[in-house]
């Protein structure tokens, strides 16, 4: 992990109370600026006043907390659920049962994430705005991990996983809100890069741990959420939370505000809307790859099915290693140059080109090369794109809700991508070359969609 040197006190000395004046200051920092040429890399003068810089303590605590969150989220879907379902119902019925469980697990967080964000934005607890939800999520994921590991049938497993997915988002949604809460604009690329880096690290570490304890089903379900809980404990112990006084909280939510919990008006806030749409297109491209690479390897490259698990592990490792490196480098460079759009566009284009390369190669070595190139674009996009959206939030006072709405773009994309891929295959005569080429086009369009954003360069 690369630590950003801090010339000012670290985040654990960050003021825990942010009055209305600071919110006004945040709005001033997000005031629209005139668009600049895309390739103009001149460094502009920083605003006169900004949030205090976060230090190494914050960076370590935030990174570890998000790393734990990803392990808790990824491991059930990647490994443990499928094995548990097969043990309960056998191989023939397992795919349909797993599809039902995974679908419900995606649907509930999609609906509840903005509500959790809205609630945290209005929380006046003495321990802070975000901490109550982090603590509740940490406790719940461990308990529900035990329930999933001991589930005697599919209905119990389905209910437990649905609640587990919601509990995990009680961790993830408040953590995202911490970025606009506490991270100054000149460090958001660094911290967002940390988020991008923790996902592939969690994939590698999590699958290694599951492999090591695979003979004990209960441990495969309990260890990932336990790591997430440890991350939460470290975070709340080292990083002070933002506080909201009862006097500053709106007395009640109007009907219009309640309806707005699940969206941000793209006409009133076009920059946020374009950033949301950009992420949707990009993650759709990623979903095409992740959900259909098994069939691509078998039908396009002619791999033997017995070779596919090892090939996916190798490809995922290559993608993850490069992603870790470029997520940090891309985030730091975007902070240094005070530019976001050129990095998002370049990263999306690189990722799209990698998928096009994958669509034309005829051997596994070529696919590994494409995955290495894809890692360059994937890591940089997720790092800088998250920093960009933090810069264009419509209202810093509703950061939790708005970041949750933004995250809905990824959740929707993971549902839309697999849903439309069969139609693309039909139109393409069953060709996975066509599917991956279309995925590449989606990624590039995702990069182009960021160009209309005007409030960041």
C-alpha cells in the first residue's frame, strides 16, 4: 500500500464536528468552473480553504475497512454459496437455486442502500453519523455468516443471504460517505484509488483463505465477515466520525425528499447524472466479461472444461495484480494534475480496447495479455471515477444517500449485463467475439459519457 505523506495532522485529529459553515464551504469548493481543454494538464491553484488533509492513520484504517467489506461481499458469491447449495440440493438443481438466492441478494441492497445512506445523513448520535451503521453491519454480517454456514435448507439460506447482503451494505454505504465527509479534493484520487485496489486484493486473499479452510463449511462463511468486522473496529477506533447536531438536521423529510431517496435528478444535477451513466456502461462491460468468460474460454478458445477453473484463476490473478498497481497510480496522478476526466476517459478506452483484443485472439496466452491490459484500465477507472463523483455530489449534507444512489449504477449493471448478453449472442450468431467486442464498445462509451461533466476537469 502506498501511503501519502501528510504535512498536516493525520485524520485521527480531524475535527469531529462539521458545522453548517463547513457545509457552505464544501459547496463553494464544488462551484461550477469553466470547462477546460481535455488535454490541458496545467495545475490550477487550490481553493483558499479546504478540508484538512487526511494522514496515514486514516488511509490505513479506511483501506483495511474497505478491504474487509469486499471480502465479506465477494466470498459468498464467488465460492461458498455455490458449494453450500450443491451440498443441499445436488448438482442438477443447484444452478437454479443459486440463481434465485443471488438474485434476491442483489435486489434487496439495491432498494435499501439509498435508505441506509439517507438515514446516516440524518443521524445525530453522540458517536457520530456513520459509526452506528458500521457497528450494526459488522455485528449482523458475523451472525448471518454463522446462519448461512449452518443453514439446513434453501429457504433458510436464501433468507440469511438476503439479510447478509443488506448488513454488508450497512458497512459499505457509510464508508463511501466518509470520502466526501472527510477527504479533501486534492486527496480523493488517492483514497478512491485505495478503494479500487482493495477489491482485487480481497479477491486474492479471500479465495486463498477459503481454499485453506474449505473442509470446514462453517469457517468458509464466518471468516470473511469476521475480517470485515475487524476492519470496522479498527476504523472506528482510529478515525473520528462526522457529527450532526439536532439543530442542523432538517425537522422532517418531505414527500418529495422521500421519493428522492432513490435517485438524483439528472436535469438539476447533470454532472452527477453523467457520472452515474458512465459507471453503468463501464460495469456492464465488466459484467459481460465476468459472467461469460467460462463460455468464452470453452466455445471461443476451445479450452477443455477441466482446464477452465485454472485458466480463470490465472486470468483473474493477472487482472488483479495490474489493477492493484494502476488503481493507486491513477488516483495519485489525478490528484497531482488536478484532473479527473482525462484519466476516466483514458482508462475506459484502455479497458475497452483490451476487450476488443480478447474478442480476436485465438489462444489463452492472448487472453492473458488482454486481461493484463484490461487491469490497467479497470484499476484506473474505478479509482478516478469514484473521486470524480465525490467532487460533483449535489449536496454534501446528503453525501451518504447520494453515494448510495451512485453505487446503484454498479448493482444495476451487474443485472443488466447478463440479461442482455444472450440477445447480443443471438444477434451475433452465437459468437463470443461479437459479445466481447460489444462489451469493449460499452466501456469506451462509458468513458465518453464523462466528457459532459463541467464541474471537474
